């Protein structure tokens, strides 16, 4: 897939999103969709993630973030679209 057919979403998720398997479920969902990127907890209680891939799949991940893992309670999702940077695979960052 050419870089021009890929998009990148940088998201910050607020709410009760740490300690509820949000990162692991994000990773599994992204891998199922074939989306590249990473996810990590922030010290302020939010979760930060980057998704790269075909626009429809990246949009599906952004929509998914509004609900997240079954135990999560999401209050806000802030999304910024950026130029793809060539992410490969999907990882949970620490």
C-alpha cells in the first residue's frame, strides 16, 4: 500500500481508561483490522494512541476508542490527523 493511501490518527482518550485492559484491547482490535501504530498510558490518566493504515480502518479504530474495552468508561476522545510516518505492527508502549 502506498503512503498516499494511508492515514494517521493521533488520539488521546479520557475517562476511566487505565487498569481496564484498554491498551491490550486496543492492540488486539487494531491487529484484527490490520492497523499499525501504538498505544500507551499517560501519567495524567489518559491513554494516547496512534493508528496508521487505510482510512476506513483507521476511522473504525477512532470510532472504537469512544467505547473501548468492556470495563472502560470513556468521557472524551481527542483526534488529530497527521501525515503517516511508516508505523509497522501494533505495540503497547510503556
